[in-house]
C-alpha cells in the first residue's frame, strides 16, 4: 500500500481552472515584472525630477514627504531586486528550471506573512484605525466621512478586504508551488512509457537499459549437424 503525503490532495496541474500551473506561473511572473517595471520608471523619474512628486499643499507635504532621495534610492533597489526575482521565476517556469522559481516563491510567502500581520493587528487593535484617521490633516480626502462611520463597520470592511486579498495570494502561492513540484518531479524522476493495445499494457525499458542490452554479444552462429 502506497503512503501519500497529506499535502498531496492539494496538488494539481491546473491553474485558475483554465491553464497549466507552468503557464500560470509564467503569466504571474510577467505580470509582476510589468508592475515592478512601472514602479521603477516612476521612481527613476522621481530621482530625475523630485519636485514633480511633491504635494502642492504645505500641510500635506509635511506629513507625507516620503519622496526624498534616500527613500527613493531604497525603493529603486527593491524594485530592481523584484524585477530580477520575477524574471528568474518566468525564465525558470519557461525553461523548466525549478530552482529559479524558489526566490519568487519565498517572496510570495513573505508578502503573505506581512498581510497576515496587518489583518491580525487590525483585529487585535481595532481602535488604531480611528486614531490614525484623526491624526491625518483636516483637508485629507474623505476624512470626515470615514470618521462618521461606525468603527466596527470600518473594521469589518477592512478585514473583509484583507481576507479576500489573502485568499487570492494563498491561491497564487499554491499555483507557484505546484509548478515547482511539477518541474522538479519532471526533471528528477525517470519517465516510464506505457503502450496499451486492447487489454495489454507493456512497460517499455528505459533508454539506457535498452542501449545496454543492444551492446551485448551476439548469439553463437548456428552449426548444422
């Protein structure tokens, strides 16, 4: 009797019910690659022209002045690293190199953990949302409307929104993990070929075994009596 891992039930070669996990990983890597490329272009333009991204209002600019040179340089380095990781995942899924997908998978786990911590902090400290909104400037958009809403409703809406994000991220993590398992098993295991004719199933030998068998000594010649 074969022993199966308890996680084997979650293994599937399909992604989003319409494509293979390898294709889904390539699409996901390209999507993240495009997003980080756009972010990198914005950051580079902010380095070239810093005044372009400063808020015109003095009060807002004092509280939200995060586009200084140090922060922009750090964000640019992170964007470059993310572009490299996404490119590695896309290339690894396309060329079927499982090891190239691991950095992207680790990034997904880290991102999922951060979002989970945000959800836990909102659940444990629900009043921090209202306190944060009160600290915002008076001319912040929709500040009064948000403060007028019941705090419990705001917490429920935020938790619902974060839960949907976590569910999507968890599904994408499972797709990338299934792609890694598929490529890893495809590259490491021997390929067994079966030929079925009517009711007969024949297991073909491996290529190395067949070549070894072909190099055996020929049978002795037939001598007539």
